C-alpha cells in the first residue's frame, strides 16, 4: 500500500510541479504527517524532493528530474489513451488501476507529449458497450476528425433518422465518439441560441467541408460525461411495452440479457423448468419478434394483443411453408 502511495505522490508532483503538504494529504487521503514521512522515504531512495518555505511554497522535484518515456511516439500515446476509455477496462474491474496507470503515464511524459495526450483525451471517447453491431463507417470521418483536431468549423449536409430531407448547417465539432463500429460527432450548432449541443451519426452525413474559420472550445466541456448523460436521456425516452412471458429456464439467461428486454420481476415455476416474468419491451412489434426469436422456448402470456400478434405471425410462416 505504501509503495503505491509513494508512486502516486511522485506522479502528482511530476504532473503539477509543486504541491503543499495539505494538497498532497487531500489527494492521498492521509494526514500531513504521513506526507512528511513519505517525502523522507523518497529522499532516502534517491528521489530529489525538497520543500520550499513561505506562503507560495510546497514540495517540489529538482528541476529537470522526470522519469521520461522518451521512446513513445504521439500515435502510440494516443492508442493507449483510447484503450483506457474502452468499456473492456470497466468490464474487467480495472477502472482504478487503469486510471492510476494513466496518471503515471501522463506525469512521466515530456511537457509537449503530455499536452498532446490531454488533447486526445478531451476530443475522442470510446464507448464499447454498443447497442448492436453495424458496419457503418462514414466517408467523412477523416474530415470531421481534422476539424476536431484543429478546432475549425464544419459545414455539413445531414439527414436525421426520421427526417425526410437533407439539411445544411454549420457546426463547431467538439469531439468524436466511437460506439462499437459506429462513429458519432458531438458538436455545437452555430445558429442555435440555446442548448446547441448535438450528436450527429457520421453515417448519416451526406457532405462535410472544413471551413477556414476556427472556434473557441467551451471551457470545461467533458466529452465522456456529455456522452454518458446523452445515453441516459436516450434510454429514458425509449418507448416501453410491458408484457408477461414464460421462458424455458435453459434459455432465460439469454432472453433476459437481450438488449431491448428489461426484466421487472421473475420467478421460477417449480417442476416445469421454466421462468415466468414481467418484462418491458420497446414496442409491440419488437416484443413479437423477440418472443418468436426463441421459438418453442418462449411464450407470450399477456397482453392479449401480443399473443394475437405472435399467433398471426406463426400462422403466416406456417402457411408459407405449407405451400410446398
């Protein structure tokens, strides 16, 4: 534990240059006395730490001291940052050690490389959770990426999911988000007066041209936080279709794990190796299709219109095959 704390303490001073005992104690969640003992341990290990007295004083590393990672290229650093933001890290329960490793990496980089690394982290977010796989890769990805890097305005032609026409607009691109194989741009609409932040799916772009005019990035904008909030709003606005189903116990885990199935409650039917559950689908059509996906292993119990929809589809399919 102390070794980890000493490394974290060292990385904090490398990243920030100078910190007081109080600031370090707050970051490490220890007492100031412990900070003083840790500084003595670092000095004994040959690390050139010293204290500057006075109101503007604090602990510092000797000028020029840095555990530099000089062999890494900017592209290598970028790839590590993108890997860190992947949901795989969270899935494996490695969020905390990954964050610690990232802080150590950033603190050990020379100043120019550290600025590049922070620049990438502010502008690209990887959401590996996904809704479904899709091969959609926009031909305009490179243009949008360049505009994000250079903070230049974009003139785009875009058609939304339910829109009949392509609209043309000028946007200020703040970042890119990759959700599985689908790319999205987070941007501010220049003409909008309030709440101008929008998310654009790049595969729906029908044109993108980078303009010469630059823009000022909003201070404090957090791409990952915005995306998470946006996803929560999206999920909360999805339609809900409640139903009661009976599913074979052997298939229940797969059924309950379907992305568009939310389990409200469930119980096992003793002696029948089946689960009976109240669930929520998105629509009648998606409920019908999901029940049919599991064939004889799933039965819709309620509402009656869902049972009727499944029955009608089954009869239509049977008639199709009976023609032979």
